[in-house]
C-alpha cells in the first residue's frame, strides 16, 4: 500500500482529503486560529456543523485566509451538517443557507444529515419530550435538491447504522456520498465499513483518537498495541491511530486547537503500518464511546433505547 494516501474518491467523482480538521468542541476564541493554523500547515478539509456553534468564527477565519491569499476556496473541502432541529424537509434549504452565511462561502463540498434524530424546532436541550419522529426520506429529498442546485456538491449522512443506510439507499435518487461515524481502533466499525464499501459510500471517521480527556471517556492512545506500533515506526500514538484509519480506507477528522498537535496530526503520509503490525489492531477490545443516550427514551421519541438508535441488539454488552 502506498504511504501517501492524500485523498479518497467519492461516488460523485470528487476527491475528499483524507485528513481533515475536526471542529467539534473547539472553543470559541480559539477555533478560528486553529483553522488558520491547519490550512497554513497544509490541511485542505475542515469539518464543521451547525450544532457546534462556531461556524461564524470559522467563517471569519476563512474570509481572512482567502483575502490574504493563503488559500483559494476551490482548494478547500468544507463539510457541514444539518442540525437535529432542522431535520425536516421544510427546514433543509434555510439551514444550508444559514450555514453558508456563517461560513461566508457560496457552496459546501459536503452536507450531511447529522443524526437520524429530530428534535422540535427551537429546542436547544436534550429533553426527551422534544424528540419527534424524523422523516428521513423527506429530508433526503430536500438534500437532493441542494445537490441539484450545486450549493452542496456532495450530500451524505452521519451516525447512520447499516440498517438506516440500507433503508435510505432504497429510496434515494442520489445515493449518499459519505457516512460520517465514530471510528477509531477501539471502535472499528468493520461491518458498517464493509457495507458502505459495497454500496460505494465512503466512511469518514470522527473522534479518530477516541477523544481522550473529553466527556467521552476513552483513550485508545494508551492502548499497548498502539504504543507498540508507535515505537516500532517512530511515530506518536496519535499518528498511528490516524494512519490506521487511512489504511482501513476511510478519512479521519482529528480535532485539536494546539498548534503542535494540529501539525503532528497531518504528518501521517510517509510510512505505512506493515501488515504484521496492522493485524495486531484486531486484538483491541471494542467499545462504542458515543452512545447517544440523549436521543432515546423509553416512553418519548421514536427510539426507546440505544439498541434501536444503532440497530444493534448487542450494544448493551459492548
């Protein structure tokens, strides 16, 4: 396998950069500087979302970078996501327009349905009484209209299980280009990855370092297998986890606002993980970190338990 895996080709023919800067939990006041640092370091993919609450600051940073000639708009891949409160056909167009205004750009390279979940318009908390049944086919038709218009040059989904993706493919005129999900060596998503590959849907992995130290408790960076591979390759554990993702065939979206780590996370193209070491990752015990408990309730909402959200009867035992 070639070491220099810079892009993956989507079913639209477009090429998505293999490493992107995640902006989830990037604090106001620092996310703009992180975006500027990343782009100047060579990143060409910025992953955003309306619900992150920082798209205006990112837009200001992008505007300055364009004005200063640091990068051209057409050189960047910018992803954003439809918020849960906008997950209904009638809200999709304005939600995209709002994101474009905030980011100060004319189009998105990729627009995703963030969750197969809907909350009532205007809701800002996770009160289960605000959960309502999403109309995924209807919302997808509205997403297809954005694709037709050119304002979203690719469309996709996020946090969709194999079953939910299969159901969407059965009614989609334009198939999803991407399914963005939690994916890292401690949650490898092999069955979902195989299904996506069989249907021409690219899998993109968020939290590729398993978000150590955040409210999502999990630190794959300390796993013995990761440490062993890092020592043998002369790389950091973070670089090994990101490289594992690239060799699995999916793009990775590490988040950092630390300048040194932002640059370190992009230094993953010079060496491949040899086959014998790559096989060691199968020894890592699997555990989902992002369960989605806030999107389920035993009496309210369309999903009564996390098993229904993920269409996984074994999740309680993971």
